[in-house]
C-alpha cells in the first residue's frame, strides 16, 4: 500500500475534527446575558477539559481565507477540462469549468474554504461521529471503540483503521508515569487550575493582551467571552475570541479575525447544542453495499514512544530551549522552519507533483507560497518549509537567513 500523505489524511483529520468541534464554534448573537463576573484567569480555570463531557449539535463553519476558487463538489477531472478546451469553440472558454479537487485534498481544502455544515455527536474519545454535509452528499468520520471509519458518500469509498487498544493503554501509562516523575519540576502546580491559568497568562502577556469581553448568547446558551489580541504588528492575526458556556465551561465558540478584514477569517459555529450522551446506534457504522473499503495499516507506536520518552541530551535540551525562547520573544509573528532532513523527500515530491499545487500556490524567488489571510506557508526549492501567521515577505526573509 502506498503510504502517501493523502492516504493518511482521513485517519488524522477524524480525531482532530472531533477535538476541534468539542473545543470550538461560534456565531454568537448580540444579546447580552447575565452571568457572574469572571476575570480572564477565572475564565481559563472555568474551561471544561473533561474529555468525557457528552454533547451533540449542529455546526456551521465559515472560512474567508482568500484561497483561490476551486471546485470541491463536482467530479470534473483535469482530463475532462482539457478535452473540453480542445472540442469547444474558443469563444466558449468562459463556460468551461475548472477541474475539481478530488479525494482527500478536497477534504482538507473544504475545511479551509467556504461554508460547511456538520452534525456532531460526542460521548467520549472512543465514541464520536462527525457528519460533514455537502450540497448533495455527506462524509462521515466515526470513532467507535477500536474502529475509526471515514466514509465518502460521493465516491462510495470507506477507509477503516483498527486502533490497537493495548498500545494506546501502554502509551497512556508511560505518559502518566513521565508526568508524575517530572511534575515537581514544572514552574506551576499542574493540579491547580488557578496556577496553570496564571502561568499561561504570565507567559503570553509580553505578546498578547488577554481580556474578558461581554457575556453573550451562543446557540441559546449564556457564554463568557475571552479575547486574545496580539501586541505585535508583524502578524496576520488581529484577534482570537473564545466563548465558554456559562454553566458547564465547555467552549462554544472560536472566532479568528485577520488584519485588515471586517469579517472573521475563520469561525466554527454551534447553531444548536445539547449536553448528554447520544444513543449507541449513532456510532454504529457498517460499509454500505457497493462501497470500496481500504484498510489503513498504521505502524505500531511502541518503538516511537520509547524514543520520545528517552532523556534528551544536553545539546538537544539547549537547542530546544533556544527555539522556545526565540518563539516566545517573537510571539504571534514567529516563523517555524521544517528543515529538509525532517521532510520525507517522497512525500514532498508527491505534494509538489499534485496538479493543484500550482493552482493553490504562487511562485516566488526560491520556491512557492501557499497564502491565506491568516497564515502563509513557503515551500522552498531546496526542500525546506517555512510557516507562520506572518506576511510572505517575512517568510522569504527567514528562508534567506
């Protein structure tokens, strides 16, 4: 089986979607509601981080990232477009559609562009379902015990991954042991929400203004607003707002605003939400008759986890600390570099050979840039990747250094 990045996307996106939907959504009404006053630190402490808080609801996601227009729904291949260009008169060129972004790339771009609706059901990390609704179809991400499913109704394809529960339990135990061994070395009391919140605010205060906003109504529920505003002028992000349920502390809203835009660049919205477990049948999934099924084999994580838990060398510690301090000093305008040695050459070649790479990126001196209103990614010709919520010029400067 080819292990290209595109084949891994559904298995990666499914849990990420569930987690992000559990944490974020927006579209708040302007009506103010009465809730007990809380400081930014108290709101942070109030946020519910319990992974077993069950909920369900409908969500709307809106992204205005300035991406180039590409078709995400019709199944029109580039070959079909090329054939139409040959056979239709030149005067009909305006009526020739663009090729569709097919398969897994369409899934990712769909999350970054336009408006999408979804139904979300979440009982626990091992019982979750997200139904991504298209105009005439749907895609389902389902986690049911040890089974992870991705179903694309349009393509009639199913991708299945079986989670090794023994490996997961072993990894969790290792991480817990590591935490217990090192918790006394942390600069805050990890068991005290107040200590964690105050330390977080202390660390980001040089780069960010954190404020408690007006209490508002979100999906019919009163919510606290926490707003983070970058102090730096070198970032594309103007502010981030999080709205937290006033009764149970579950985050209900995330809105990200870009510099120079009047409308949010990205927001995810609970149009309705209710708390309580969904029926087990919601999470039952069987491949529909006629659908093709691909089994996704993921390498065992044991060896990788063992390597991660090994004590770093003094040199590694010093390098990691230097990178952390640099990122901290730059704040929102920090640039992340992924060197060539950490990027599989085959995977990068597959990405650049995709027919839509040139559509979604722009050529610049020394590479190509994938540009949005909130972040930019530079792919250099020598195989490095630079990314950040900064201007294209700053990425090019970082690459030149």
